[in-house]
């Protein structure tokens, strides 16, 4: 707080609260005060949710088909499978999830059920709604080109179907759940069942196609191998027919003969060397043996080569036969498999027609909507409490301004300004009149001397200072005092809305010396006071009040009246109040309870301080007693039996 002259104290910065920490108790109290508002907000949320559910919400039904993936082992004749069963690892499971949600499989569902002719799944068949028409109109209005035409209807249908179908694998199992959401329960069940059946049929078709392709390939291959086998056997037989009849035993016999011939040659040569003589007959025998040796050697070499070649041809023919027989066997097995293929998955549980909609969840939405509306209302209450810069008690006003609060005036239950005066006169024991009486007492006892000229002002219009001035005048008149009420706000001239003052001269005639003061005032028999109304002029109001004529008017009024009340315009809007305040004995500053912001009050008080004027006291006007009690600012007082409203 920063102390200013004349006892005025204001925050260091306008609008800044010293303590920025919110008391939890204050917040809870604010929420408790707003309990009916919170309940009303929750009720409104409930009603809105119910209206949405009944009119705009489109119910969606959910149906689930369960498919299990199995590993089939073919035992028929120990035949091998051309297309083996699916593996059961995570990769295979993830692959099957993608297959179940693939566009190709969904396209088959669309074709089977003709979903492209269903407006639920084909956006092209839906009539434009209000939002679409509004967007189109806005685009045309601002010159934006129209939206691109919708994609091919089947593509859009597949996209919509993909959004409506959910494929889920149950953890640690080979079970898949195919869930479909649709606007009718029968359609949801039909789509789930169709998808599961087409998925199983796809597996069978894939196996059948693979088997068929394998059969075709094996047939062609067997035919080729048969030709190769026949060719190999023919070559082996032809070679065997052309060569001499030979076998390993014959080669062994020839080798034995060759050995014997060589032994005989060696023996003959050895005998000739020993005898030292050689005749024609011995040489002829030796030459014959050597020739026989050469013939046998050549024959053995030739027949050995032929035997190797024959054996090679026979091995190739045998190998071709083995390959031919293997492929022939596979061909027979594949032909058998072609008619006994089974899918790797089965339908564990077909989708049933759901008994009720899955979305929207009415009860959950109603509860959520009620909670959200209640929460929003609570946040608004907390925000208002946290950002509040108004005054709800005399203590707050005194703490922020450093000035004494001389009175707290409750709201007067009247419909217009004229009935306000009637209420004041007819209800002398009401809380509002008692508060005015208390204000009167505080004003006259605030200083050593009773003020004669009392000026009333405020920060902004509508804070109740005019009604307050008239109520104080009536209250003082009841004490037998001569009271004059001067309308200092000649810019708006609100007195004529309180009184029937047609053709009554005003202040301007007095200031221009055209009319005497006693002739210019208008007597209010209802209040028992004299009223000097303002009148329209082209002269600036502040200049008019700063003129010597206005000072002379007040001096003359002091001689004729005991109390002079001057109702002035708001100090933040025009300087009139600061000019008139130079002549006042007391200045009352009115603040609208829980409405006038603190920065405005501080700024208004500063404006008086800058011209050396001291504000006598503050007045809280238009106090709501019920709310003030709920805020805990009534100090627990029970006024029952004292006020008669």
C-alpha cells in the first residue's frame, strides 16, 4: 500500500491486488454459493445430452465374428503339401491381421453385399447436409473454388467400410475378432460374417490356385523328364548294341591272358639268353607272342573305355529314371491334394445380431455432459472469484482506499426512479431507509462540525448516487431541516425522470441573474425538499461550475438552507465533480457493491487528490443483502424484527 495525502491509501499499481494467493476456503465458499448455478448447469448439460441423443445422434450397432487360425497336417498317404499351412508366430499373426483388413478383401465384401449402393458407406449417395450447404455457400461468397469432386464411389465405400471394421487378435492366441459397426444390427452382423467367410474362402482359393499351378508345372516337367529318360536309355542301349559283349569278368580273363603271354615272352627271352643261340623258329614264336601281347593290350584298353562309357550312360539313365519317378509321384500327390484342400482358419463364432446399440452410450454421455457443464460453470465461478476486482464489504473498500466507509445502502426494490422515491417515503423502517439514516448520522458526526454543502459523486454512471442524494435529502427533511438538492449533472439531467418538473426554471437562469434562487427551485411535496434542476446549455458544464456566479449561488443557498446536497457527474468521465468539490464541506464517494472495479475507484480518488480535495468517506451502494450474507460479510447479524421492507 502507498499512503497519499489526506489519508488516502491506494495500491502501488492500479488494479493490482497485494495478495495474489487465492484462499482455498474462499474458492470453496464461492462454489458453495454457486451450488444452484452448478446444479442448473449440470441439469442443462443433461438436457442437452438427452436432446442430442434423441434428435441428432445416430445409433451404431456392433457385431463381432470370431475366427481361429489352425495348423492343418495332411496325413493322407504321407503326401506333402504344395502350400503348407500357416505358421503360428507373431509375424504370421500380424500378417493375417493385415490380410483381414486389406482393401482387396474389403472390396470383395463391397461387391458381395453391394455396399456401394448403400448411402451409409457410399458418401456420394448422401444428400448434402446443412454444414455442406453452408460451406458451399461460403466458398461461393468469398470466391473460393468449389471442393474437389468426390473420389470414385467404390474407393470411398471401401474407405468407409475400413473405418467401420476393426480386426483384433486376442493376445497369446490364434483367435481374431472381426467387429463391424453399422446403423442397423442386421447389417453389422451380415458384414462381419461375410468378411469372415470371404477370408476363409480366400485361403482355400489360394491353396487351390497354388495346387493347380503346381499340377500344371509338374505335368510339363514329367513330360520333359520322360523324354530325357527315354533318350538316356536309348543311348545306353545303342552303345551296348554296338560294342563287343563285354563285362568285368571278360576284362579279368583278358588281363589274365595278357599276363600269361608276358610270362611266356619273358621265359622265351630268358631261354634264348641262357642258350646263347637263337634260331628262326624261336624268333618267330617270340614275335608271335609279342604281337599277341599288343593285341591283348589294345583290346583290354578299348574294352575298358567302352565299359566306362556304358556304365556312365547307364548311370545317367538311372538318374533320369529316379527324377522322373519322383516328379511323377509328386504329380500324383498334387492331383490328389487338389480336391482335398482345407482353409487354415475356421469360424469359431459367427456374428450375432446385437440386441442394442453400442454407440453412443447414452448413460455415459449424459453423465459426462452433466459433469462437463458443471465443471465449466465451476471454472467460471473460480475464474470470476480469482479475477474479481470489486468490493463486497466495507472492510475491503477501507483497506484499498484508506478511507472510512460511512454507509452501506441496500438495493431498493423498485421498478423505476419514481417508485424509488415512493418506496423511500412509504417505507421509513425499511433496511434501505435505515441505511440512509445511518449514512446521515455518520456524515454529520464524521468531523468536528456538521457539513452544510455535501457533494455526492462516483467513478462511473449507474452507481446510485442520485437516488442516494434524494434519499438523504428526504431523511434530513424529516429532521425539520431546510434541504436543497442541486442537480450538478447538467449533462444528463436525471432529476426530471424522478419528478414531474415540466416548465420549471433551472440553474442556468439563476447563474445568468435572470431568475432568483427562490423562484428557480421546485418544491417536492413527496420528499419535503427543494430541488434546483439543471437545464440545457451550450456552455461547458465545468466552466459553468467554475464561474463566480456558481460560487455566489452557493453562498446565497447557505443563507437559506440548512443542508445543500449536490449530485455531481462521475469523476472519471468529466471534471465537473472536482470543480464543484472546491465549494463542498463534505465529499461522499459512492461505489457500486460488487460491480465497480477497484482500478476505477482508485483512479477516481486520485483525481480528487491531484486537486487537493479530501474525500470525506465512502459509500457502498446497491448492496445485495442476501449475497452479502452468503459471502460472509454480514458479520452474522440477524436483522429480523428491525427492518420492515
